[in-house]
C-alpha cells in the first residue's frame, strides 16, 4: 500500500481512471471493472465533473453518475477513495468561489455521497485570483464536503504560490498533484515541479500514465488499433518511441509480464509518485494495470528505461 502525501489515505499504488465510465465503458462494463478492481485490492478511483462532456450527446458528469450508481448498488462508499475535479466543465468553468461551491454540490449529488476524499482544481484558473480559489477549496474541506484538496495542471510557480496562500490563510493546502507524466512524456513533471512536489510532501498521481495507450505496446509499425486514442498514441511512434518499446519488451520478457505493467512500474518508482492513473474499458484490461502496481523492477532496469526515453 502507498500513502497519498501527508494524508491518512493508504491505497494500492494504482489510481483507476474513471474517464471511460459512462463513455467507452457502458454501465455494465463500468460496474464490472470497478468490481474486479476492488476485488483485487484496489480502492482509489479518479473522476471529474467534465467526464465525458466531449462525447456526442453528453453534458458532463456521466462518469461521476456511473460511479455513484455503482457505489449505491454495492454499499461500499467507506471502502473506496474517490477523487473528482472542478474547473473544466463548460457550465462550471474555472475555480471561482461561486463555481467551486456549485460544482462540489453537483459532484456529490451525482456520486451519491456527502463527501469526496480528494477534490482537485482541474487546471490553474488564471482569471480568478489564486487567493479566491484556495479559500474556496478550503471552505469545501472545512464544511466536510472533501477530506483533502489537490491540484492538476499547475506550474511549479503557481503551485508554490497556492501552497503559500493556504498557509497564510490557515486553510487546507493541496496534498496531491496530478501532472501529465509518463515514460515518453517527462519534461512537464521532471525538474522544478517534481522538486517542489517532493519538498512539500505532495502525493503525485500522474495522468496519461500509458501515453494514450502507446505504453501498452499495442502501437507499433504496421499495427492498426481500433481505439479513440489511436491518433494521440501514434504520435509517439518515432525513433525514441521505438527505442523505449525495445527496452520495455526486454524488461517485460525478463519478468514474464506485460509492457503495460513495466511502464506503470517505472512510473511508480519516480520521485514523488504514489499511484499512476490508468483506465480500463473492460475487465480484460485490468490485470496488466494491477500487475504494474505490484511489479518491482531492478535498479538497472529502471535506469535502462530512463536512458531509452531520455
């Protein structure tokens, strides 16, 4: 188990991504994935109010509502760590006090719960004073609607400022960070942001941990993959991407496991990282993710992967 930053939340080091629930995973498939995840020892589920507004006929909140129905049917709210976010939904854009207060109530209603464990500012709303955002999120915690607050898509400078403001105001400070980070997308996190996260004891929960599926090993020269993420994943298939896949193949073969598991295991041991976020549209996709939460790589394997992706 791994602890999220300075919280009392201990989780299997895999954060199940909820972006697919109610979208590419229908109600039955979503419930089956969630059931299998919990049965295998998982407990940490990530969602957002904006999931999946981008899909035809959707308005956002589909993922939260799907998870909420599953929680109600299983009666297991106390056993699941739920994270959701505010800031990107078109009808609840930004992190002003008014938006945060409306959005948290909307999310709680869809999730069928009176609190979430982790509540993110989904992105840095630079049109709202940071003091207002930090204070509003602090109110959510003070009122018991969220146990902790966190940040996603913040620069190191703005994140440091938010932490300073929270301390000055005496309100809940960010305890976790959700950056875009994986074996082939490293520069957004490594460097000043990573140093800040480690120094401040933030639990880092990377999104796009498998690079839109590229780090599952499915996307190779000549391969045709039927996935809504194929275009995003395909952009990594260059000389560097092929080099990374070659080392992933070698390490996976040595452990008798999948490229997916190795990709997650590499990410898991990076400074600050607690639990990579990865999603599964079906139960069949889940075992490789779970293996990545438990696989222990040798130091030289971590170095080889890092060198290949440098």
